[in-house]
């Protein structure tokens, strides 16, 4: 199944904001469970994309774009973490 058509819904500004907020949740708040970070990113993406598009109008594409951008930020974080830690030498890793 080819999912590349979903990339046309990704908003880079929303993705960047969600990436930063997700990273902050992961590193700054030890009490926040990691399993809820994708849900937080999805919600944050939805809110940010709706706020960005308030003047032009809210429709299903804005909602979908926000949710996809939020979830894509979680995947981008995991991809970057795996690329940077390919030999297992990042500090703080057990």
C-alpha cells in the first residue's frame, strides 16, 4: 500500500512545532509516559493547524493535515534518533 499521497497534507510549520513540543515532553517531563507522546503530538498538530488556518476557514483537510503533521513529527523524531544512534553510543542510553 502506497501512502505517499499523505505527504501533500503535511504542514512543515505544524510538524516542526509538534517535533519540538514532543521532544520537550520526552526530555523535560519524566512523569509524562512515552506512550502518550504520539497522542499529544496528534492533538498539538490539530490545534496548531486549526490556529494557523483560522482566517482561511477550517475544513476536513485542515484537520487531517494537522493530525498527520503531528504524527509525522513523532515518526521524524524516531527516525532521527535511530540515525544518530546507529552505533548505540549516545550518552544516557543504558
